[in-house]
């Protein structure tokens, strides 16, 4: 029996294949799988690519797994779960009853704390925080880049660009980031 775990974010998609006893068989990487950012077609393609690469890494022929859990950035509604489930079905990742979808922050907490209570902070392209108590109560934050993603990669990059623009216009002081941002843009 082979199972797949998917960490699909706004920057990259990681998939690990494991045996029933937890032995890692293979892993694959591909581009972003947050369909809110890249669209359903590209997200599906990147999940498919990462899965292909995981099977190649495992030195096994590709086939449907016995179960797949997709921890995906941006999962906030039943419609999101349905969309991602449809993507997994479209690429023949697993039988319909063996496809499970949740927000990537929950897999980060489960993986980092092995089911214990605690909290996790994800700072990537976006930023979010999730905590769960022993009694099962939980709370999540993270409203997206337009409203409240302070500390995220997007926010930090935006602040660097604002500082560079203000310096260039003579409205702001020179910062140590200016040269690095200019070099990255050249």
C-alpha cells in the first residue's frame, strides 16, 4: 500500500510517497498549486508534475495511491475542497473515497507537533497562524495579502519595492536593500 501527502502552496508543491508503515519511498517538487493564484489548470498540472516526480524518485511506475491527503494553501470553503478533490480525480491520483483535502496550515501543525496541542506560524508567500488545544478547540488567522499578511514574503517584497521607489523619487532615505532590489530587477 502506498500513500501520498501533498503540501501545495503559493510558491511550490511538494509530494511525498510513503508505504503503510511510514517509510518514505519518493518525493517530488513542482510549481505552485494555490489555484486562487495560478488557476485550476496550472495548479492541477503542478500537482500532476510533483506526483510524477515522486513516482520517479521512488523508482516505481505511477499508479493511483491507496490514499492521498492534500494540504493546500487557500482552502477555506467546501467549494475549495471540491475543486481540489476534482483536480486529484482528474489526474487519477487516488480513488474518490481516498482523497482528503484540508488547509496546509493544519498539516504543518500535525507534522510539526505529531498531534499534540500547540500553534504553528507559516511565513511563506503568504502568512497565517493556526493553534489547537488539547480539548480540540482551534483558531486560525491569515486574511490574505490585500488585508493582513504582515510578515509574509509578499509583504516584505512589497515593502522593499516601496522603499526603493521612494528613494528613487527622493521621497525616502537610502536603504541597504536598494542595491539588492535593483540587482534583482536587472
